[in-house]
C-alpha cells in the first residue's frame, strides 16, 4: 500500500464485515486483557519504552504493566507462519511481509507499507467506529501529524498497536480520554493485508468488489448468456446472487416466465434497488405512437446507444419487459462497449486517447424539457478504478470543439463506431412476452431493428435503477456469501 494512504478517508473497518471485525476483536480481547483500553497513567512508561530503536524488533504488550519489552533475540522468536512486522526508526511507518504460505502473500508485491497516520485514522475499535452505525467518530484532521507507534504486538489474527499521542481538537462533548496518549488499536490481518494490502487497485477490487468485467463478443455471450427463471430471481437469494454476479461480469442477463402485468417491471427492478424516476415517469412504455417525442417510441430502426446521457447522472441499469410482441422485426441487439474500447486501445491508441479527452455534447430539447451535458466517449476514473462509455448518436448535439480539432475527433469516433457495428461483437434476441432484459446502461449498448406495426403489436415496459443501488446490492450479497450468511 502506498505511504500516502492517508488519502483514503473512509474507515478501513468497512473493508471487513461488521460481524467479522467484531468477532476478530473479541478474540483479540481474550488474547490481551485490554487491547483498546490503556490507562492514561501508564502512558509515560510506554513513551519511555518507545524511545528504543526497534526498526526490526518485535515488541510484545504486557497487559499488566502496559509496558513494551523488546524480544529481538532469545526466547521470543518470530513465528514463521505470521507476517513479519518492521517499523522505521521513528516508528511512523509499518511494513508487513506475510510468508509465502499465507493467503495474503502477493509475489509481485511481497510487502505492504502502512503509514501511522492512516493506521490511527482507520482504527476499527468501537471508540473510533460507532458499533451500530459503522461510521467514524473522529475526523481525519484530528490525528496529529507527528503521531507514532509506541508499542506493538503480533497476534494470530492481527496487529495490535499503541499510539504515542491522542487525538487533537477533542470537543467538550467528547470523552477527554480521546485526547490522551496510549490509545490501543487492533487491526485484523483481513483488513490490513487482505482488503487494504497490495496496490491501490487491488485493495479497491477487494474492499469495493470492483472486479474486472468479463469482456464479450457474440460467441462468448451465446455461451455465457444467463436466462433466469423469474420465480428463482424473486424468491431465492441464490437466484438474485446469480443475477447481480452476471451483471457485474457481463453487464446483461434475462428473466423468463415473468408475469405480463403492466407494473411487474417495477417489482423486478426493486429486487435490486429503488427505481430511478425521470421525466419519462417511474416506469414507461416502449411502443410505436404517433408524433413520438423519442425515437424509441417509433417503429424505426434504433441504433446502438445508451439512455439519458444528457443527464448529469445517467441511470446505471435498465430493465425492459416484453408484454406483447407479434410484429415482424423489432429484434433487440446488445454490444459490450468495453470490448470496443479494448480493441480501440490496442489497435488505435492515439484515437483512444482522443476519445478519453474530447467532450461530446448530449442533449434533449423537446416536449418542454431542456437537458444538456458534455462528457467524453470513454470516461476513466482512476480514483475508483472504473470506466464508463458514453455513446448515444440519437441524442448527440453539436460538438463544442475548435475547428482544428474536429477532423481528428471525427476520425477517432468513426474508428470506435466501426467496432460497435461489427456483427461478431453483437448479441441478438427477439423478445417474447414474459421475458425481461436487464443490462448495465453505462456499459452495454442496446438497439432495436425496425418493425411493422401494421402487422401486430409490440409493447415493452421499461424502468431504470441507479448504479449505486446495484453496487450496494452486489457488494452486500457478495459479503454475505463470503460470511456464509446468504
């Protein structure tokens, strides 16, 4: 982990489940009589002991005297099955090196480096994290910049530390002890080597479940496509887990045997999260109507696109439920835009760079609404290890660029569109009544071929769910699966 990990402002205890953290700390309590409660009167003794240089020494707590004694040699030897702990001479940086046999060992980065500021700021004890709200009880700015470790102990399930200074700016409504030295913290290995070990990208993937998506083309999706029975999806945890996992991996799955009630789409969506209300309504109908205010409400061919990119926060998921379909045509088409990005980056890196930096105008100005937002075609967010794609030709407005940049931008966009339109990268299906498509609106492009409304009826019901709602459901279900509580 980077030494400047103080930029991670959220409490590290959120990286492990509350149940796991609580059980681990309870076990630590049995090993140490008071792992988080050090008498203020013992602090001078600790500070004196902490003046010893112990760059690579192992210090062990004495719960009776709260003093630190060095065990660098002699009877106390390093346990080869435990992570090796080293401190810098000023006791402000901790280096953890798990043995190769440990599940926390990473060959590409054998050691994890943790800064004392970050460790104290993210102490997971109940004095620092409220036991029921799981929210921090101090501000990051209250941690002294010159704080250091005064003593430490390696335990089977984690690392115990005692701190040289208390928090600053403690309010008169708070426990005065928070401002005193001697606070003791216990960090489970699962937290400091599991969730927050390795590179920033790795601990984001672990703590936020930001696992890399599985890119797909026609052949891949034909093999991997998930058709989930509606009853299993609605009534079982395993069914819902299958759904959210497939959305995370592939961005698309289908429900079957879904009742064709007009509002059933809302029930299906709320299994994942709250509906996103827009000016189209809580739910909306997709069928050909006269004087349509949206191209989706015509019988025309509707090319691959994403919805509502003219909004500041476009919805993350879209659901479309087939209530009736007796027309020729109207086949649904899906395409993994992340696959197109990968190919563009590999084969045309200069054009890829242009599309990550050039804003495109998206707008909707009709029916007494005026929405407008500029965003790049490929939006990278290194702070969250995420990428989203913004592609919606029907809703694109005039590009706002200097004239000398236009040709390069249009050339890059044409190359990207060429991948999107490749048939071998698309998945097609004609929806039947009782089927529902669920897809990631910020990843999977969707389209529809033209159809003839004079020869039948085609009626789909749609709704949106925000991406945060999906991520919330996905993370809590993955954590429950890991904890065995699903």
